C-alpha cells in the first residue's frame, strides 16, 4: 500500500518538448490535487515546442513552470510511476535511480511532427483528449488502497484507452 500522499508521476519523452509536456500540464490541470507531476526527457531539446504552449494556452491550461529538461534533474523527486509517451523513449534504458518506480508505456502520436495548421491542431486535440480521459479515470482511485502490482495494472489499462 502507498502512504497517504499524492502519487508522483514522471512523464518521459525523448526530447521533452511536446507529448510529455502536454501530459504534465494536462495532469496538473485535471488532477493536480491527486498527482504530483513532472516531465523530462532522455535527450531534452532544451525548449518546449511553441505549438505545445500555444495549444495549452488556447485550452486555458497553465504553462507555468513547463520546461524541457533531463530526467537526471528528477532523481530526488523519486517518482512512483514513470510513464513513457513516445516509442523511442520506451525502448531506452532508464537511469538506475528509476529502478523502484512502476514503468508504463502510453504511446502517443507526436503533434509537433504535423505541419502547422489544422492538421496539427487536430493532432494536439486528439492527444489532449486521450490524456485527459486517462488521467481523469486514474484520478478517481483511492491510491492508499493499492499495491505496486495493482497500480501497474491500472496504469497499463489506461494506456489502452484511446
């Protein structure tokens, strides 16, 4: 069982400039009272994709504190769950300090790869809808009644929600 505290989530994407940033911002927006959320990259770009920030602003979701950074800066955070949101990050070896964290893969398409305009906005909306639904579903759980295996199962189940 987990202690009576917020569950710590770390979203990982290789460059930490689009999908993991969306996941962090949306999670804080819809379940900031349930989850303590961060995002990072194995090879961070150092800047957040402008389209990501624009989309979040248009949705009324705060972008305060969002930045593209390395997963190494989160060692002291000690996440309970590490969620990869891009396929290349899912295949990478995680740092040893993540060894005790539950690891889950939620493969999401990359809106930043779309050309600017309507197609990109639709891609952002689709990814945001998927993330919002998954996080809302998870936010209703009483995490103090779960063990590591049941948490893994719940996060894996949400990864299948489209």
